[in-house]
C-alpha cells in the first residue's frame, strides 16, 4: 500500500501543472493528448469489469464464509484495582488462561522480534507471501521434506482461529483466510489475533497469559530475553514448556535472541536462564471478584475500587489469624473509603477451605448484629428529640411486657448518660429508647434508606431488634457506619466505580452526636481517635467490631458459616483486636481527634457512687405481679450481702448480688439489703 502515495502525488502535481499552463496560456511542453481508440476503451472496460467481478466474488465469499471468531470472543477476565494494577485473573470457559492482547499493549521488542523471526515482510504482503511460499516449495522439492512452512503471521492467525490437521487442503484454506483476515481487520487486527491465541503450553494461550505465568510480569514490561522465549514457545508449545523442557526452551530462545541482535533490535551479551516453573497467577479477593466477573460475563477487563497493596496486606493479616481460630470459624473483613463509600479492601472468607465455607463471600451473609445496631437507635432518638447525649437514662431491671432484657454481664449500671450507655453497650437503655422510637419506625427508617434487613420467618419488628433480632450483612452494616462517619446518609458500598445514590437516614447533627459518643480509647491499645462499636449475637454465634475515623470505615465479623455457637466468643475478645490491626494498615491522617467527655459532671457522680450499695430492682414504688417471681438486684457494697423482705431473710449465695423472691400474697412490702459493712438500701413496693 505504501507505493500508491508517490504515484498519487505525482499525478496531482502533473494535473496541477497542466491546469496552470492552460489557465495562463503557457504552451505545454508535452505532446498533445490523443483521444483513446475504441480498442483501448474496450480493453479498459474489460479489465474494469473483471476487477469488479473479482471484488464482488470476494465480497460474496467473505459474507458466505466469515471467519470463526469464537475463540477470540471466549477470553478470561482481568480484574484491576483503581490504578489499573492486576488484582485477579479469571480463566475463560473450559479453564483456559486466555486474555485479550493487542499489539499496542505489549513491549515493542516482543512485536519486533516476532516479525523478525516469523514474517519479515509482514507489513508489505496481503496475507500470503509469494516469496516465502516459493522458497518453501523449492526446499521441499529439493530435500524431499518440509524445511520451512512459508506461513505468514496472517496464516498462523487463521490457523489459531480455526485449528485444522496439517494438510495441503488446510494450508490452502489458511491462505484464503489470511487474505480475508487482512481485508477485514488490517495488519494490527491480525497481530492482535496472534497475540491473543498463541499457545504457551498446557492451558496457557496468548502472550498476556504466557508473560504472567512464566515471568510474573505483564507483556508491557517484558525484557528482550523474556520476549524471545515468548516468541519461541508457540513453535512447539508442549515440547518447549520451560517447566518440563527448560534446556530445549533455552536453546530456541537463544536462537531467537541471535536473530534480534543481527536485526539490531537490541544489544545484550548474555541472557539469564529460562524459568523452570510457572508463576502463580494473581487471585486476590477470590469470592467477591469471581461473583463480580459472573455478573459481568463476557467482559475481558473490569476495574474495581480496590487498592492492591492494601488488599494484599489485608489478606496476609487474615492468613496469619486463620490458623489460630477454632474449628470451622471464619472471618470477613471490609475496608471502605467513608466519603465515597468505595471498598478499598475485602476479605470474604477462607478461600479453598471447605470446612469454613471458603467458596462463599461471607461479607454478604445475613447474620445477627448483636449490639452493633444500637448506635442507630440512639441516632433516631437524638434526631427526634427524644434524648440527647447528656440525657440521664436508667440502666435498671425492667420488663417490657413479657420481654425482660439483661446486660451481657447480668449487672446494671444504674443512672447513666445516653452517651455513656451507648459506649458501654448497655441493653436496658437501648431497649427503652427503641420503645420510644418505635420498632416499626426503626425498621422502616433503615429499609427506606436502602438497608437490607431480614426478620425471622413470621416475625414482626419488635424490641429485640435492639439486641440483634434481625439479619444484616457485613457490607450493609459497614455502609451504615459510613453514614455515621460522614453526613448521616446511607449508600451501599461500591466495588466498581459506578456512583451510588445516598438516601436520608439520620440528620448530620444526629450522626455527629453518635460518632462523638462512640469516639473513645480502643480497648487493647488500638489507634487513637477512632469511633468504634462491638456486637455479639445470642449464643456467641457472631462477633463484630465496627470502627471509623475521618477517612476509612472498617467492619470485621467472626463466626461459623453454619451458624453454630462459638462458646466464649465476643466482639470485644475476637473481632476488636483484628479491627485494631486493620487500622494499623491504614494511613493515620486524618484521624478523628479525641473528644472530651460529653457529661463530665455526671460521669464524676457515677465514679463517686460506683462502690455505694444501691438497690437496682425493684425500684421504690414499683408495682409487681403476685403470680410471678421477682429477682431483687443490687450494685455496690461489700459482699456477702443479706436480702430481707419485711425483716425476714431470703436464701441466696454469699457472692451473688441478686436474690429470688416469690410474693406470698398481694400487699405492700419493704425490701432491704445489707452489706458486710452494715450499709443498707431499701425500697417499698406493692404486689397486686
């Protein structure tokens, strides 16, 4: 195609000169043009007709017998992080590692070596090289066997698209297909086919798979010796596999290097040995990225919001922790950018461990959050004006109809502020606030914002919501805490760059008050300036830790995928230390500064009275049912304690701070508790 341009330019100049001479009356130095004869016109018409007939025939044949491009379409998926770094490679159907490659996406030395070794006249022939075919025919005739095949890269591309037995008929078909491919896709398109489908031994196809599997680098970063091996292997892919036949592979690699040196492509004195084993292909975040590729079936490349160095560090951290866990216990971890709601790192579970359901993405599993939803009860109460961080609440024994919740340690704190009750995860204040907010309104508020909550079959929203009586995933819970870390609006976490729409949940002031209440020193010496909350579901089935600073939000879950209990496991003991270690992987700036306590006066009163003997339940003036059993509970005082009803002692254990009493009949009673120092606490109650 290149010689056409000079002829076209020469004709343009000549026509221009003749036109100028005629315009300005300058006599032409050329002989006058004579009119064509009838015979000349006939020959021209015949040639033109034949040309049109051939072109039309070629067009019809191209439409009737199009090339089979199914192998080019059947490629694996490359998943990249937010900066384009490869996170995971997922194979094409059938388990073949084949990825789309293009000539402008490989090192120039690879492309130049390929053409120098396989097809020196690649840029000038139309798909078949008559000189190469003639030379191959003469060598075959003189030697009686095939010396060189004469195949161009275009013919090789045709064979890679539609593999056939190596016969003369197949060679003729490849020649026709080569011309067809060049007419359809051009030189660059033909080169892309070869680079995508070239065999590299076993289930490796294409230079991208070969480069990553044999050298651990993308084809853009290949050095001359590496490029030479990738040019050599496709000649005999099984016989030249470096992991099985390294000596053979190195001999042919060195021959290719010699051709490159003679062509002046590079100047290198000595090449390193060929690799003797395949490099493990990258496979970060296998569960979520496999699901993402399945949802984008057919996509050759997917870009995510993940950060590869952080993802690798998180996976190393999880791998170190996993062997220390009890049988069948697994974990899921999320790190998200709080303002954008983009996931930066994700650990979905113990990949490959069937006992821990390693194939499942446990960040999507519905589990009981324990106390981890309490901050949002307080947030709605603050927003509605039902309470404020310094509001005084009672952590005292109380029944809500037939529901009588207790704290985890079965003790009671007495009088506390709302902020302190939230920090200490006290159950009674949270249930009391939920009663005022309304369980139905609480559930509707979260669902309207887009949070996925699942109640037990046949259940309605009720007060146990405050203590984890609902199913939620780690992804949704982490997104909820991102709302606390920002402006109070909820948006689902994103794994790709598609924007998400935030929905109203809490007002900005309410979210800030909750975040301030949760910002306190982390147990175990974690990073300063964090807002954090733990949760433990009933029976120790789920252990949670959620935390955020001014930039990141982290969610951690531990549990058995089958939902069986983990005796003794809590969010504080199991999940919080892991959350601390995850935050150690993150940049420290900006971290939320430590904030002064919201109600120092009230906290000072609590500290002063912490050891005083107090009767928690029943409170003075309480009205009790005569047909029920009453548990009298106290705090403070020095044990052993003595419990009296109208002066008569109740049986109890000396070390306990509670006693059981069953009223004999309706009426008024005086309850008294004495400690070892003689201090007393009393309450007058009524039984009806």
